[in-house]
C-alpha cells in the first residue's frame, strides 16, 4: 500500500514520521507552523528503544554520531556531592545524550527536499469520501492520511478531539540550559560522564552532549503554573547555590538568554488516537513528563509502528492500493486501527509511569526514604538494573520496515 500523507508538525516526531513514510514508499508534506524549522528545547537522552527505532528509519549511525554516551542512570549523587550509586569507568551505558537540535537535524537531512513547508498554520481538517483535506494559512490539499505530530497543544487534536481536556499541570517546573565550555569554571565536557543529583523537592540532571557543551536541567515542585522571574538564570543559580560542583559552574557557563524555564504538563489518556483517516503521534497523542526520558523516544517509536502498519497488507483487510476496502473499512483505516491497538497501551502506560516517577523524585516527604533505599541497594544489583535488557521500556523492538531498495 502506498499513498500520500500530510504531517502536521515539524518537530522530532513529525520528521520521524516523514522519514518512515518515505521508507515505505509514501509521499508526504510536512506542515510546520513556525516561520523557521527548528527544535525548541535544550537536551535529552535517548534509550535503546529509541535508538533501535532510529536504526529502523535508516538514521541510526548518524544519530549515534551526533550523540554522546551518558552515565546519568548510573551516577546518583546528593547535593553535597556524595554518591549514592556510581558508574564504573568502562561500563557500558544504555543512554545516548543529544542536543535536541542535533537529533532534529539528523532527521531533517533524511527528509526529501521540498517536503517541508514552514509558516503553515493548520486551520481545518475535513474528511471526504476516501480522503481527508487539510487547510492551512495559504494552502489546501487532500491526502490519504493526516498525521497530527504537532505537540502537546496540538491543533489536530483540538480540531478532531474537541472534548479532550487540555494539558494538565503536574505541580512541577524546570530550568534547562546548555553550558558552553571555556566560560568561567567550566573548562570542557570531557570530564562529565552524566549524573542525577537528588535533593529534597527536586533533582539536577547533567548530560554531556559534546566536547564543548553540557546539558543541564533542574526539576522541582511548583504551586502553580506560569510563574516566571526577571532573571531565570539568576533564579536557578540562587536555588542551587549550595549544591556540589560542577552545578554552579554549569549554570554560570550558560548564556542568560538561553536558560529555558518550563512548566511540566502531560495529557490525560485518549480512548483512541484515530479519527477516520487522521491519527495522532508523539506529544499530540500522549505528552508525558520527562522523568523517564521517553517523550521524544516514544514519538520515534510511533513513527516506525505507523509506517509498518501502513506497509502491511493482511489478506483479510483490503484489496490492492490505498483505496481498497473490506467490509467498509479502507486499508488506511485498518492500518490506523492496528497502530492504535499497538501504541496506545504502551504509550499511556509509559506516561503513567513517568508521572509517578516525577512525584517520587520531587517529593520532599519521600526524599529520605528514597535516598535510603538507593543507598542500601548493592552496587552490582543497581548496575544490573540499569542495563538495556533489564528495563522493560528499553527492551522494546521495532517492527521491520522494508528497505528503500525493496519497495514496490
């Protein structure tokens, strides 16, 4: 089955969907609301499940070259610098850290020229007989399929799921930044292996993302959303002034205008990710808190599974071509149903887990018990628990996509 799709959203999930569609022989246009294409945010890590999905998209080597191994899962510290658990030199790590823009660039370079249109704000979606029409600022087009990959405040979701609740504030806020080497006490990132420092009511995450840059994030509780400060960098530095090195140095080495302050939200689960020939992907479907590091990774998984469903042509579900029908259901609709059945349970369970993890790691009341539990765990058992095979989320294996040379 081949066809034409309109992808709404040019972030990591939308570009992954475009790359996946190209791989199975579909044509696509990516509509991005922003005037310039880019990825908003600072850094992230990707676990083995996402790296496998990137490999299935044909960009695995490029992604690994753009990332840096991070030992954040193995290095747990207290604000005074003491280690609760420590990774051993030479240990394998399942996590790879990226600047979001670097991973975005890897995917963009795999999208055919001319597929992406910027400054295109979607204003309407209309289902017709056997097709779907999208209107946007300055244009209109029909397609076999519409993919909503336009983030937590998705226009596609709002238009087709008007009764779905808006994003929910989780009572937490975060400061994010990219420290630049050679500024102040931050000489370079070579000595940074990645870590998480746990304090009462919040944690500080460090990922090296190149020789010259390190990503940091401070996540803590907040009574209400929308509170901002005249100097966000100064506010982060004030809150963390007594924490161990190199935390103060990383904040100091971050340009003030580049410090990002966000409120952490997620979405309540939907009963389906599909409406006719429209489907949600990534944050538009299942935005989750960052506490399991799975937001972008789940969107990449979504893209691979969706493409695999579209490429599959079960004998009992349709005839030849994208317009074939069986019992009134088109091949596209049957593929979307399979995608929904596979992705909704996994992504919604991951979102629930991330929400629970966030409550535990930022609860001042639970802090002492959590620290005691981690400290008492034998180091070999801890290291075994953070291997790629020990984590059920990380064990996920992608479906196989046909190689471009074998498309038909």
